C-alpha cells in the first residue's frame, strides 16, 4: 500500500511552488479578466485610445483567457 506520509524522495523547489501558486491565482481570476476586457471592448475606439488601450490587445486578452 502507498503510505501518504512517506518522506519525499525529491525536494520540491520553491520556484515550482511559486509558479504553481501564480498559475492557480490566474486561473481563479480568469473570468474577471474576461469580463473586464469585454466591458472595455464595448467602448469606442476613441474612448479606448484616450485610455491608452488598443482594441487588438483587448481581443487578444479575451481570446487568451476564454
């Protein structure tokens, strides 16, 4: 049988844990990112330009996180 409390043969690197934590946070906020991008996408090109945002960046963000 497998013992769940057996000692780990290879140590877990701190960078691996941090990378996993970052990925899980991104996953958790993905819907918020898409929602915000969709709201920005409703603005006119001029309104986006005033904010310093390119519409293509919004489209890429929506595509990346859907």
